[in-house]
C-alpha cells in the first residue's frame, strides 16, 4: 500500500484541499490552505469547525495507517477548539500514542502558519479484529 496514493485518491481530501505532507512509522503531517469556501461566516474568514476536524481526522488516520499498513477507519475522535482559524494555512501533526491489536490511539495538533494552536484532538482508529473485510476493500485480508 502506498499511503500517498491512497490519500491522493480520496475525493473528500481533494474537495477540502487536504494535503498529506508526510506519513511514516506512526507519525503524519498535513496541511490545508483555507479559502472562502471553508468559512462559517459570510462576512469574514472564520473556518468552520468541521474543516479543522476533517484535517485532524484525515492526518490522524494517515498516522494510524502508516503504523499498520492497512486502512484504519475512525472509531471516534474528540477535538478541543483552542482558537479560531482566520485564514492562511492550517497544519496538522499526528502521532500514534498507542497501537493495539484492534485499536490505535492518535493525538493530533492543529496549528496555523504563525504557530497558533487552533485545536487538539485524540482519535481512535480500527486496526484489526473482525473478519478482515471493510467498506474500503469488500474482501477479507489475505
């Protein structure tokens, strides 16, 4: 599995503008350049919380995939919004803090280009168990 190709093929990432910068050994980095389409306010740029969440979840998932070499769907994610994102580029930095047989836990920090803390998140991703089939593959792992 080539992780960068997997993420390049995701229509959602393309639609939002999420770019995977690096992912290996349970760590991933990514970015998203904000535009008017990301705003929750028609009069000024304030990124919708869902944009920040999507960036955190996507890059958190990339960290989990890089540690497990398989698709790792999100089970749950909790996010704390620390500051509004008001323009420029958002960056996400994700690290797997526990990689179990069935679940990985990932911490993600989202900052802006000035280093302002925008959000912090903790996600859990499915890494194993079940019969090996998934909505992404349809067939059990061989």
